C-alpha cells in the first residue's frame, strides 16, 4: 500500500485531535439516533411479526452479506489507506463496483431456487430475489461513502444515515401492520440502503467520469482481496448459527437466535459505528509515529472500555425485563440468549479498534488469517455441538469470541508494541467496575416483581452507580467527554 512519511506540526496534531473528537461526536449522534429508531422499530416489529417470519430473513442474511462483500471487495478500506487517493483511484473503484454488483445480482437471482432447496422453503425464492437488490443499491454509493469517510465528513454521513433509517423504518412498520409479513423486513433494508446512497451522492462533491483504468484496481486489490476474504468469513462467522439453526431445526429457532443477536448487536454497533468513523483514518495518519499511534490507541481503548462494559453488561442485566415488557414474553428465549451474548459483546468494540489498527498498518494478510482461524473454530464448534441443541451452540460461540480477543491483541502488540499489561490496565478497571455495579443493582432490586418497575429501577440505579464510581475515581476519560460536550453546547449558543 502507498505510504507517505508525514511530519505534523503541533497545530496539525491539534487539528487531528479535533477531527477525531468531532468524528466520535457526530458518529455517536448518528449511531445513537439510528439505534433509538431501531429500538422503536424492533419493538413494533417484534410485536407485529412472529419468530418464524424473522427467521425467513435470518436464513438468507448471510447470502446478502457475502454478496455485498464481493461487490465492494474491500475497496473502501483500501481507498482510506491511500495517503492521497486520486480521481482515477475513486473512478476505477466506482465502475468496478457497478459492474461486479450487476453480475453478482444476476448470479444470485438465478441461484434463489438452490437456496430455497437448502432450507426446504420455497417461499425463499421470490424473497431472495427481492432482498438481494440491497447490494445493487449499495454498489452505487460505496465510493461516495469512501470519499466522505476519508475526509472525516462524519456529520454529512450522519445526516444521510439518519434520514434513511427514519424513512425505511416507518415504511417497514407500516407494511408489517398491513400484513406484509417478512416482506416488510426486506423492504426496510432495501429502502435504507437506497435512500442512504442517494443522500451520500448529495453530500459528496466527487462525481464519476467515463474513464476507466484497471491499474488502480490491480494495485489496491493486492491489499483488498485479503480484506475481502476476511469480511466474507467474518459475515459467515456472525451468521453461521442462523444458517445451522434454520437448516437443522426450523425457521423459528433461527428467528429466536437472530432476534437475540440483533438486539445485542444494536448495543455493540452503538460503539462500533462511532469508532469506525475515525479509528482507521486516524491510525493511517499517525502510523509513521509509533509512540504517537500507541498513545492514540490507548486513548481509544480506554474510551471504548468506559462505554462498552457498562452498556453491554447493563443490557444483559435487564434483558429479560426489557424483552418481556417491549416485544412480549413469546421472545423470552431470545432474552436468555442476550444475557450470554452480552458477555462477549462487551469486547467486540475493542476488537473493532484492534482490526482497524491492523488495517492501518496494511496488515490485511494478518487480518485474513486471524479471521479464517476464527471461522474454523466457530464452524467446528457449531458442528460438534449442534446435536446438543441451540444453547450449547450459543455458549460455545460466546467462549470462542472471548478467547479471540486475545488473538487480535497479540497481532496489535506485534504491530504497535501495545502489551497485554497495558491492555489489561486500560480495560479491566472499567470491566470490573461495570460487573460489580450490575451485581450490586441486581441484589438491590431482586425483590421487585413488576417488569416495568424492575426495568426502570435497574437502568437508573446502574447508570447512577457507574457514573458515581467514575466521578469519585476522577477517571480522565469521563472528564474529557464532559468537557467536550460542554464545549459543543457552548459553541451552539
């Protein structure tokens, strides 16, 4: 990959710090808003649709994810890793995505009967052909997204995503209420991506031209093909239980697990989406200065730990009350699964930071090999434990994900010098504090029986206790967050 030695003045360094803070701020606002809308949509759709109907979409999600990765081929990350991407670089990737996206959609359109045969579900044929339109729409906006991402235009990307999620969610809920079943879920995805793509074009000044050259594709593909394989395998890792449960058991089993996974993922993505806006671009800029990059990495890890552990441990604490109070007790099995997924989910935003550090160093081969090894472990575990039922598979999945955090850390340590001792020092105080707070709140509220009262009490007490401990301990990341928020509010006045 192209690299350029960069020497930044103190003003430039401060500019980078400001860009990072703004990226986290607007990324957080965008993801937070999307998750609030997603929360409301998830509640309404959980009440309107049955587990079997969610399972119909869950069973084909992996095919759509793989198709999207094949279409994008890792070029967004490759463009970001270029110090100074040219118009020709952007233009070549744009036309490549359009062409590949069209071919892949035709292939999957014709493959729909085979997918339906695999699940023994003929209704999947028209559903696949409709749902897979999403990556055709996505192919038209990938370069626009990469351009805004490279320029730290998090605010514009946040606006586009926010409008898209409101429009698509409103339409989907309306369709579900009118009896369109799983078609409403497929429409939500298609409409979100189409609207977001349209708005990315509106905010981005870059426009394609008719010239096309394979040279930028060849040059970037040496990096991106490893990332492509990694992303495909990672999608399979995240969807393998949906596939096996749908194939070995029923669409209901797939729907139960998928509902739990999606609720847990909403919390994880609240942080992952925020961090993804800035972590890789910032690491690319700072990669030539090892000490500076290590300093930035440690601050990102502490910031992520400060939010991730209380958020995911807290959601595990209230999972049963939340699910039964919002989407009724017919999803109680999903609530139990959420309690397990929250344990490994708390570490997933940290893994996102580690992965972006490796990519900023051009270590796509390491990224790929680690993801392949994780895939082999998850597949082996799932096949071994499948006869024992869904719960055994879920517990095995959680244990492997937790163990793999240390694998990612090992490769980051080799690239940056970020030792295990520093990692423990940066994360464990937050993890232990969050765990102790949740345990304390659980004991205090154990005698309450009303679901809504129990839910509200646990959320309020957990938030107050965690904030109080952080404040009394004079945690720097809390002071920095509060100072930045006050600064933003002051500027608005």
